[in-house]
């Protein structure tokens, strides 16, 4: 076997690409079809201002969330740029978990709801980004009922900004029509902090939000919440969500919001919840052991013209999509189809363990390295996996092609204290 010549780290392409038809829906509803060069430049600088604040890791102080939610110029800039960049991330996770298949979200028939509908609650909806991504992902795969009609997707979107809600209502309605997805949408103006910190969360759910949700989404919301809210959030979600319901959280790929996300994940795991993605199990996250660590995904994509042009005007580079997602399920009966919780091994399977790749492949002198997350000697950890160039064989030659969030199986490797060492006979399998 000839040695593999390593070129550069591999990055997987995003599942979703904006089509001209879908872009037209966005630009039409936001009034961007005939935007002037001056207006585009103003929007680009508004995006740069928002981006700089987001990079600080938290926007819960200083009123920045009110600025881009209530100021028309910033709202348009946010919707035009960040919506276009964030929708592919939502679609990616939903497709990865087959959440777009109705049976993977709906509860059993014994529970009090129709099996011909899905109920989605989006907390901190902004311009409706997460709902739009969900509708796109589900457009071609939601099950039909016995009459051949598509299942209804009912949405409740909550945000503190009336301008955001108005924008979300227009966009979500337009995407429903374009994608031909039946269902109803509600738009509730409410402060997420007040909802979360209410002394009687059951009252909030029963009298304000409603019940029976199959999927609850918190997308790019944790960075905008104060610590007091984050502390009680796991307990509040526990009360708000019915057994078997799915929780989808996503944050920017930055240390502060990323670690907040992992901390909430750990709290929910302690309460018996199950991680469906991306973690290889429900053990405490090893990335929280050191203050400098966190976990994030990375994808290649094809930026639409608006994004490219704003980047040119500001010097930003949105060539890659970086984000931190976590999908969890509350314990209880739920029809999850053929989607298993990551990390759950077949007790009769002795062919090796599954791991999640959490870095790019790094070339070192005479070898390649990548960081894995998984179970090593009955302990979940992040560990460097190493393959010397001279040890590349037909069993492990996929190693140089690994990318972030690949799910792989490794057999016959040398598990040392600090590293997992592959030899010529070590077998590496990529889970497609």
C-alpha cells in the first residue's frame, strides 16, 4: 500500500444548497429584490456590527438583542445574512438524524394527539430561521396519511420582538406555500426570560405556549439569556416537555455559548435525558473538563450572492458554516423509527466501538492525528487518535479523509493513556 499524501483537512459539504426559487422566497418577503448598492452597504455594516458582538460570546448584556430585533435596518440585515447562513445548519442536523421522517418525532398512537400532525415550538424564533430550516428539511419526507395527504406541521413561534415575529410570520407563510406544507402557525410575543423564570412553569405551558409538542427548538438563544435563566432552564424544560419529545438546541461555534450548551446538556443527562446527536453517549461531556475546550461542527457551503457581497463589503468570510448542535430526547415512550441514540452499542456487537470525530485531521511529523470523543476503557473522553504514515493500509486508509462530526468505528487499536494508536491491521469504518 502506497502512502497517502495528505493535502489539507477535509470538510464535508452541507446537505442543503439555496436554490434560486427558495432564495426568491426570502428576498421577496424581505423586500430585497431591488435593494440599492447604498442600502446593501448599510446592511453589510449592520451585519458586521452584529457579528462583532456575537463573537464576544454573549449578547445578553448591552441590549444588542433588542437592537437587531426592533431596529428595522438591523433586523433586515440579520434576516438577509444570518438567516441564509443558519438555515443550512438546521437542515443538516434534521437530515442527519432523519428527524424529517415523521415517525422519528411523533409519539405513539396511545398518546393524546393525532398521528397525522407534528407540533413544533420554536423559542426565540427571530425571523423564523429554525422553522424555515425545519420546513425545508421536512418538505419531501413527512409521511402522508391514509388519504395521501401530507402530515400537518403546526408551529408555535415565540419571540420578544414584534418586528421579528412579523418578519417570521411572512417568511414562514411564504415557505409553507412554496413547499406546499399544510398546517397552522402561531406567533407569540413573549420574553423568554420571563417565561423560563415564571414561578409556575406548568401554567406557562398550559395557558401560554400550549402542550403536545413533538419538537422544541432553541436556536442561537442561549447566548442571549442571563445566567439566572440558564441555571433553571433544564428544570423548566423538564416540566415543559412531555415524555419522548425531542429538544433541538444550536449555538454559534464559540467558546462561551458552546460551553453553555454543553452544560445544559449535562444537566439534562443527569435528569435521565438521552443525547441523540452528536454525542456518543449520555456521560458527562469531556470537553467541559478544561475551560478552553468546547465542541462544534463545520461544513462547506455555497454562499448566496447576498452573503458573498456583504462579505466583500466588510472583509468578513462566511466560507464555512461553524455551529454547535445538540439534539436530546426526554425519557418516555416515543416512536423513534430506526434512529438510535448515538453511543448505544449493540450488546452482541464485538466488532469495535463508535466514536465521534471532533476535529480536523492534523498532519504531524511522520503521522496524522485527529481528536475523537467516545468511550475509552469505560470512561467517556476526548482522545487523540494517531496513524503513522508508514502504517496506512487498506483497513485504515479512510483516516486522512475524516472530517468533523464523522461517526466512525475502530477495531483492533492500541488504547493508551493519552492516545489511540492505529496499526496496519486496525480497521476504521465510516458510518454513512
